[in-house]
């Protein structure tokens, strides 16, 4: 009786363990994340969460703050300079007129100074206006202890190179174009991310289609082999046909394993690109296509010339080379600069005296720099800059032709893909119907194994061609969007939400 009770307890324990294992397995499956993706949602997730999109956004933000710094440089700047404490204690050389000798005496002093300045760049001429106010306090310690305040209540002035290189003028031309390129580059990069997302999506779509075909093929070959065994028993088919059916079933099993591996790899690639959990189960739905959308080559070329960041970049590069030509040309000649200021200053032993009855302080300076002999160094730099400009102009023209050719060819491919999808749809419908009929005829003994195998191969090929046609259509469409930064479906330019 005791042994029986022990056996009952043992059975309960085993049952409990089994239930625990089953619950754990089902719980793990339930907790495994899953997502249903369309092409549109995949692209939206890529633009929002992918590492590629985040990288593009941060590159743009760097350019944005660079442009903000340029705009701030066109506004007046206010600067406060302070030296609140400066102490000196040293031996200083003095001349003693009574003894007619130099003597060294210990000297200590404390200084403090501060200044407030306003400056404004003048882009037209390349100079700068400034307005300063300074105050300095000095206290000497030793035999002759005294306090001294030195004030410059106000100084207004202007400085610039008269015949030299005007960097402000060139910055005003280049900086807005550079920022415009960065905005277009962000949209271009996000469209490139969309193209990559579409490629990963259709790679998974093809892998999923292959996997579904492999499962269906495995089921069919297994069924056909079992039917073949029954027909072989009644001598309806020979042993060669039966071995062929068995070989088909073995090959189908191997193909299913390979298809499953490829499907998992494609899923992992897509989830990694979208920055999702690597264990996410992904189900996708193939997109349709706008049957009435037609893209004009002339429209696409016009938008590419207006929006493509590569073409805008060529304009920026040419301007930068022209700036270098201007700089080296003017540096090869003599240069003249002017400095003019007008203000007041005063000295006193108290702060009030330092601002009492200030005296005028005027400065006018004209500086000339004339190269006499440099053995052709400046001239050589100028010629190098001109040749660099010529090379960039040729490079820009080559780049423009390449972009235009790419647009023309891609638009042509896109407009042709629509007809190819229609043809692939029709072929798939016919192949499905033909295989279904051939399979039924084989089951009743009116079709041989070769006809069945050929029909199945045609059906599988038609399904692959249909997915491939859809992939080519959407890849071409997103490539056109990337080259032109224009949404032809809604007839509007593409603008990033970050820029807005």
C-alpha cells in the first residue's frame, strides 16, 4: 500500500513537471514578438528607427548648426573681456640719474582691467565696425605707492583690407547653398533608406514565397508518392515512376530545409535594418501597384536638376573653386589695409577722475604690403587655383550627364515594369490553373509524372517571376524618388519632417 502511494505521488510529480514544461513552451511562444509588415509600413519604420536614418539626421543637424553659426556671424556680437586680478612682484631695472647708473629695485603691482566691445561685419566691403569701452586699474606697492585708473569711455572704428580678399562676400554666397544641399542630402539619404528598406522587404518576400512553395511542394510530393505507391500496387505505374516520385519527395524535403534557412536569414536582415528585436516573427503582405501612374521623363529631369543634392554639390564646389581663384589672384598683387578709430581716454587716481573731461584719441592707419620677389610662388598658386576650377567645371558637367542618364534609364524601366507585372499576374493565374488540372489528371491516371513535374516547375517559376516583377517596379519607383526628391504619386516635392 505504501509502495502504491509512492507510485501515485511519483506520477503526480511527473504530470506536474510535464505541465510546467508545456506551459513554459507556450508562454515563450506567446512572448515572442511578432509584426505584420506592408511595404509602406516597412519604409515608415526605416525612416523612424533604422540606424541609417538616425545617422542621416545627425549629419543634417551638424550642417544646420553650422548654418546657424553663419547667420549669427552676420549679426552684431557683444563681448565682455575681464582680467579681475593680476599681481606682479619682480626686480625691475631703473636708471639713477644722480649716480648715472642702472639699479634694480623690488617692485610689486596689482592690475585689473575689463572691456566691453561690439562688432559688426560689413559683408559688402569685407570690413568690420567696432565699438569699445575699456577700464584699467593699477596699484603699485613699494616706496612710491599709488593708484591709477585708465579709462577709454568709448572708441568707434572700422578696419578692412582695401584691395584684398573679401571672405565675408564669398561666405554669403556659399553658406546658403551649402545649407540647401544639406537639406536635400537629408531627404536623399532618407529616400535611400527607403530604397534599402524596400530591398530588404522584397528579399524577405521572395524568401517567404520560396518557403511557402517549398512547404506546398513538400505536401504535394508526399501526397503524390503515397498515391504512386497505391498505383504501383495495381501496376498503374512502373517502378521507375515510383522511384521518381520518391526522389521528388526527398528533394522537396531538402529544398524545404534550405528555404527555411534563407527565410530566417532574410527575416533577421530586415529586423536588424529596422532596429527591431532579432527574434521578431515577421509576416509580410505584398503590395499592389498604381495601375494608372505614369512618370514623364521631362518632369523627372526637371525635378532632378532642381533637387538632386549631387548637382547642388557641384554648384557649391564650383563656387568654392572660384573663391580660391579670387583669393590667390588678389594675394599675388599688393595689399592695402586701413584702420581708423575715434574715441576718448583719461587717467586719474580715482574712478571718477578717470571719466572726468576725457581727451580725444584718434587713430588712422594705412598699411601696404607689396610683394617684390617671390620667384613665382603667388603666380603658381593662382594658376593652380584656375586649373582646379576648370577640372571641377568639367567634373560637374560629367556628373550632371550621369545623373540625367540615370534618371532617363530608371524612368524608362519603371514605365515598362507595369506591363511586366500585368504579364506576370496573367502567367501566374494560368500556371496555377494548369498545375491544378495536371495534378487532378495525374491522380486519375490520365497524366504521367513528367507532365506533372513540368507543370509544377512552371507554377513555381511563375510565382517567383511575379514577386520579382513587383520588386523591380517598386525598386525603380523609389530610385526615381531618390534621384528627383519628388513624389510623383501626389505630385509634390519630398520634404523631411525634421527640416519642417
